[in-house]
């Protein structure tokens, strides 16, 4: 099946070596702005703002306009670097101290879509088919891409279950399909990589597949061989177990890419 690479501000996801995304997970607006500057000056190619980490953003009392204002500040700080907006729910490993309502989750994502600042929006597969499709339609009408995501922090699901999640993401209209799981053994890592390879060959959308923690480390660096289009590095605090420092990650990916050429 013909793959349709995702082109975001000149960056192409789904071709060449995996692109490096660095999540910003600071808790204050000043620290978030400073982290954005550091990401811009690093070897990263995409910045992800994890808005669930922002102390004010996690409050039900804070309106979406405050979230949009900070998102726009991040855009000004990073210039033309692609910007991914993510509000991770507690059920999917988010930083909020309480579970968010579906309505607030929807409104935050709609606000980010309409901000003019975000290039990509993360929407969790567990949001449900109708809300997911509605956010996809709104994003595509605004020229914004949807990253479908699904996380398992305790296990690696059976192969058939992981394949089904990738299919659901694509059927619901997502532009980039992301699955992150936790391995308990090396066989779990191999199962995730097998699913990644199969999904990449089957799907028309770019795939992101991550096995977390030390046991899954290889999944973060071998994406070019197995079809994972993006990987996550850190500058300081990591947003998930097993992330490598962005400079080290870039050197490894560049060396592997050169060897494959």
C-alpha cells in the first residue's frame, strides 16, 4: 500500500530516519517558555507541549483562552519548528491530579486547533469514535494534523489487539498513528516491533511505535528499519520511561541512517 508521508512546515514524517520530538513538561509559564527556547536550539525537529503538566492549565477554572495564549507564545519562541499540542488525560498517563471531563478535553483540543499555533494535535484513541472523528474534521478544516495515540504503562497487549488499535486510528481519520506500550520482557519488545513493521506496510499513514523503559530502548532508535516515523527524546525531565537525551539520540539515529545508506 502506498504510504502518504506527512509534511509539516517542511519536515517530512514517514521518510528517512525517524524525526525527533521533544516534549516540554515544565509546570510554570516561564519554565515552559525557557524550555521551548532550549528545544529550538537543540537537535530536535518537533516540539510537543504537554499542556497537562502546566500547573494553571490543569485547573478547571482556567479558561481555554489562557492555554491558547501560552501555546501562541511557544509558537513565537520556536519559529517555524513543527508544534504538537498534547493534553494527556490521567487515564493515559497524564500529569493531572484528577481525571478530566470529556467536555474539557474536547474544548482544550478545539481551542488548540483554532489557535493558529499548533501544527498537530494529539487525540487519544480512548476519547471515543464520535468525539475523535469530530476533532479530526475540525482539525483538517483548519489545516491541522491529528496524531492518534494509545498508551499502555503496565503491559504490552497481544499482537492482534495492537494491530486493531492501529486500524481504528486510521479508520477514524488520524494522520499519524502512535502506540506506546510497556514491555515486561524482550519478547514484548519483539512483538511491538513486529506490529510496527506490519502496520507500516499495511497503512497509508505514518506509524509511531514505542516500547517504553529500559527493555524497550531499542524501539526508540531502530524506527527506520521497522517503520516508526518519529521518536521522543528529552532535555532534562523525560515525559515517559526510557527516553534518551536528544543530542545522544540524534547522533545514534544519524549513524544508523548513514550506515543504512
